């Protein structure tokens, strides 16, 4: 919007100038009058631009006062009679995370609405990669791949595949039990902290892709083209089928000689390998009732669901500077690693909270100290009221600077002394903790790996179980290297559609499953579902007074015994008795290629179950798999359910059978 307002003002200025120029050529008058009129016009235009800057600041302050930096909303795919029957910051998945485990480094994540330091924006479909800031280059936006953990020699030294599988299970067991005395898993199960980073950039013309993705890119030729497409889809309520549009605002950063200096907001998602082990006990499940009430889940059941959201903190810390602060302080801003900057704007040197040395502001932080010694130290937090505002200073010229001036006047001589500063900053919010495991590197079937661009895709080779149709080794987007014998069980289990055929270096066909990052691993016998991704993104609304009141009330209601002393009148206890829960159904394997073998999940609410018990059909929407969903009309009772029609037709277009299975 700012871009168009600035454009209109500039065009208006040109038109006024042209009109004055025409007037002077047809009805001459002294040139001094023309100069006065143009100077007056320039003053008025600068005043209007300054008013627009103030309006921008007002909008940002209003957003800041409504909450904090964090996620506001994920894309809507579901609805129902109650408000919690549709997406918020979570629903079927927290922060719209999902699997693309057939890719070697892709972390599935859909579109989200975000707020960072009062800037509200919407991302494209993210599906980001395991990349980190460069350790060798300080160049703007320079990144590199995060290395995979190695495989324990105790696994690779085994001579047979069954022996390797058995040993690998033992390492996962040690990690799940957090017992490194049995096997020191800390060398091979590596935590990385992924984060979303935003900044105002100077490039307002040529579009700059936020970050690399194997699956998505901004669908626009310029920033103006992107703004137009977003305006159109907002106006019509439509969407990009590929979900490759993003609302990234522009703003007036300054006014120089009557001309607006624009800045363009952009973001990226990167990950940082933590320098220490991160015990699972520090990842605390958040009780999002809206996520589990529609499924009839208990809190313990939510933990093993993709909808679960976590917070990263130490229960015993009891201090302002937390474990999350320590971990975020390892992450650099746009100057990348090995950078060092300090801050002294307004004559206030910033100091590190822990050791009182000058704070390295090139790394992300939210707490700092001002003053040093003499009882004058003050602990300060970035932002007026934003618990999650992490900032980092940078010297990259591509980041738009902000300038400020401070003047002091000598009370006797009336002489004024002024000092000015220009600074560049970026902002970050933690997204998730991901544990990289030896599975990413493990290659027990001795398969070739083909990097991107090194091998043409053979359409006949789609993971079949014959030498002619099996994948020829593995590649970045067909990363199948794990023996299926590592997994078994129900839930996030192995379907026939999850097992593919791959050729080893001798041309022999083996069965394999995807080896890329997952939210939850398929079941390992004796361990159940094992979570690999822990979403810790803060929620924008958590910063509002209303949310805080509701959270306090929720804690009291969910643990009445603990908080009974706070009730003015003790509530009557309700006999819960036996409770119905949401039924989890799964479609049969699709038979048509494309898109290839796959299944969809369905969750049937208690209300819909009761309708089917009365011999009524109910409409449900399946989970999204291979970039599509199905709208089903289903019926059944007593754990026997069937599809009446699929997308308005007797059969699904991709060949799913009519029978549904209870998971």
C-alpha cells in the first residue's frame, strides 16, 4: 500500500510541475513565483510523507500492543460448527509443519501469518532446507548445508543387515531413554535450532527469493508483480494453487530531498547446529486445547501428534535470561558467524547479561545491560512489550538503515551539539528444534546417491519392485535408503505405499523407506512413535492480556486440586464416566499413477459419529498428501466405515478403495 501511495505522490508532483510549466509558457509570470510555488509544494509533500511515516508507525505499534512476535495463523483447510474446528496457529499440525521425508534435506512447512517486531506478513509455502549461515563467508545471505551426523561404528561394523538394524534400534532406545551411559548417543543425535529471520531490505525492485527450497519459490517477476498478485488473491478470496505467493510489505524508511526512501520486508528460514546436547526434558508440551478437543485427545496423546506445540525452557531456571536466550545467542544475524559488533547509541554501551563485557550485537539476543558497576546496572529487554523479540545488528548494505540524531544545548552559551547514528538490524523468532539422527547418513543397502542435476529422472523408475521400475540408487528427491525392518506397528506406520524398490550398485532390488527428516518416525518396536521435530514457535496472541487471562483460567480448570485455593467458590466435581473420542480413519492405498501409491487420514468427531449411528452420511475432508485432498461422504458404525462418494463421484479419481480402516 505504501508503494502505491508514494507512487501517487510522485506522479502528482510531476503533474503539478507540468501544469506550472505549461502555464509559464502560455501566460508568463516572474520565475521567482514558480520557485516559490515549487518550494511550497515540496514542503507540503514532505509533510505528507512524514505523516505517512507516522501512520506506518501507528499501525506497527497497534500490532505490537495486540500481542508479541510470533505466529498468528496457518492456512484454513477445515471448518465446523465450533470456532476450534478450524485452524489457528495449529490444528492437524503445529505451525503447518509436515513431512517430505523422500527429500534428503527438506523440512515441510506450509504458509503462516507472522508478526515480527510489529511487522505483519504472510509467507509462501516454505518447505525449507537444512541450511545454516555460512561459516566461511561474511557475504550477504551466504549459507551452507548443515552436515548430517555420522553413523556409529558399532552399527557399520556389523556384517549383516539384520545385525545393523538391531544395533541401530539400540541407539534409538538409548536416545529415547536419554541414557547416554548405555550408548553415548550425544555424538550422533544432533539438535539444530531452526528460526525465521526478517529484515527491511534496500532492494525494492528486483524480487529476491527468501531462501532455497526444492519445492517452492515466489511466483512473481518483481516485488510490484508480487504485490499485485497478493492484492488480487486477497480481493477475490482465491489462492495460488502452488501456494507460492507471500504478503511481504514495503514501507517508507526515510524522506531525502522530498523523495521517499522505500524499504522492502523479506524473510528467510535457516537452522543452526547447537554446540551442545539438548536433553528432551527441556522441550515442554503446550496444552493447546483447540488442537485436541476436536480429536477428543488427552494431553499425553497430543504429545505424539503433529499438532503438538512445545516451549523450550528449563523448569529449574527461574531467571530472566533463559536457556532459549543462551541457544539463540549462538545464532548470528546477516553478518554470519565470526562477526563482532557493539552498540552505543545515545551514549549507552550495551553489555552482556552474563559477564558484563560489551555485548556482541551481531548475534541474536533480547536481554542486555546498560551501565556498569557502581550499582547503576540495569537489565533491559528489547522492545516495549515483546517477550519474543530477538534482534541482531548487521553492517550489510542490503539491509535498510535507520538513522537518529540527538542534540544537547549548552544552557549558558546556547550552543547546540548534535550527534547522529545509523544502524541496521534484523529480527528472528525460533521455529523448531529438530534432532538429526544417524538415519540421515546410514546407507546399509550400499546405494549410489545422485545429487541434484547429476541424473535425469527416468519416468519409468518410480520405486517399483522390479529391476525396470525401481529407483536407481537414491537422490535428493528420492531419498530412500532405510531398511523397512527398522520400523513396524500402527499409527505413523509403514504402509505398503511407503515402501519402495531401489537398485544397489550391483543392480539388485531392495526394499527401502524414506530417510529424510520427519515430524514423527514410523514405529520402532518397543519404542512406539518417536518425535524428531519439536515446534517451539511462539504465538502472537500469547502476548495479549486476553490470552494471559484465558491461560490462567485454563490452568485453574485443568488442575483444580492445585489451584483450589484461588477459587472464590469451589466448583462441583463432575463424574466423567466413560468418554467417547474422535475416530481416526485411514483410506486404502490409491492404485493410480500418477500420483502414485498413498493414503489419507480422516478424523471423525463425536458429533459426526452420532449422526452415522442414526444412519446418516457425514461430509469429511481428508489430510493433504501429494499436494491434494479429498472431500468424502462417509457412513458406518461399530468400527466399520465406508466411502459413499469421493469429490462428488462414486470413486476417487486416484483409485482409493471404498473401505476405510480404523487406525
